[in-house]
C-alpha cells in the first residue's frame, strides 16, 4: 500500500538525517522507492523542481495542528508529500500531523503546508512531509463493547 511505502521511505530518510546510516539492503530499498516515484519526462511540474511524482488515492485521514482536528481526504500521496481535500485553512509553513489508519496500524506523518486552493466550503492543501514518521500498532487487551463514544464516532 502507498502509505506503507511512503512510511518506509521517510523512515529510511530519517535514519540518514539522524546520522545512523543505512545497511546495503536499506540503501537498495531507498533507491528503488525513489526510482518508482521519479517524475516522468512529460510531467510539467518536474520543471518546477518536484523530486517525486504523486499517486492518486482515496484515503481518509485525521489532520491535527494548532486548533485543527479534522477529517480530510487524501487524494494524492508520494514520498515528498500529500494533497488533501476537505481540509481546514493551513497557512504556508504551518506544521500539522496527518494520521492515516490502515488495519491495525496508525501511521503518523509530520508535514507543513506548501500551497492551498479554495475547494468549495473547504480547501485543497499541498503538504510537504518533514521528519521521521511514527507507526503505532493497535492491540486490543479485551473484546470491545459498544458505548456512547462509538455512537458519536458513527454519527460523524
């Protein structure tokens, strides 16, 4: 899945930034991901300095930031960043967290606003990924019993 590939890439890049270094197989993984997301020659945005192309996707994520706690739709994803729709106002340079839940894993990415366009009542926002992501594994200690919180989440 794309989220897992981007997570793996950002984690490997983070290890380099920390000065830990990479094993040979990790270097091969990093190179393979970069090659898979290389922009094609006829991509007009390649001339603007974009290093990676993004893939179209249909994911729901939770965006958190200063006074932000909203569900957004991730419409494009790549090793360099995300494009989200139905997003709140995110200023250029403002940092947010994007939480994408896939199965029992919760992927958390730090990103900063790069561009924003009106999209009806909300905004379409381009986010550049920064730093090393985190993956949380969900584990149930006991069987979940339905409660009021589940009803609120279902109503939203």
